C-alpha cells in the first residue's frame, strides 16, 4: 500500500476512534475502543522511523500523530477521572436524566397529557384553545 493511501486510512481511523471514544465517554459504547486504538497505533509505528520524502505527506502524517497524541492524553485524563469517580460528564448526564425524568412526570401530572406530545402538537393545541 502506498503512503498516501495509508495516511488517508490513518485519518479515517483516527476520526472513527475519536467518535468511538466520545460515545464511550457518553455511555453509548459499553467498552473502550482498544482494538481500534491498537490499529491506529500500529499504523503510526509503521511510519515513525521511515523517511517520508514527500513534504505534503510528511506534514499530514506528523499532524495526525500529533492529533493522536493530544487525544490520547485527553482520553487518559478522562479515564483516570472516571476511575476516581470524578468525571463531570458522567455526573452531568446522570443529573440531566434524573431532572428530565422528574420534569416529565411533573408535566404529565400538571397537564394531564401524555409526555410524548411533541412541541409542535403542544403549540397547535394551545393555539386552538386561545
């Protein structure tokens, strides 16, 4: 495979890895995407010692490596906070779910309408009542 194709693949895999980690931190993914991280790191190690003659590809590769390193430090910091139980997004999301649950029950009891009523239906209903 040519270096141009590998750099393009590295960019795509890194973008996917970032999305997977964000999903993991939010709680949509149950497991940390370690397999994809290993694939990206293998690709980086493959070209780390190899001289890249094309300046454009050399720059793109070094930017991808810097991006990976920055995100990896960020992820490690978040993982450490999660282990300690101090990760604010976890607390924020759980508080948000709790508030939404209490608010939806309160609205349901207050209006007597099902909580699945959309905003548009609510506006139309209020317009007709006016």
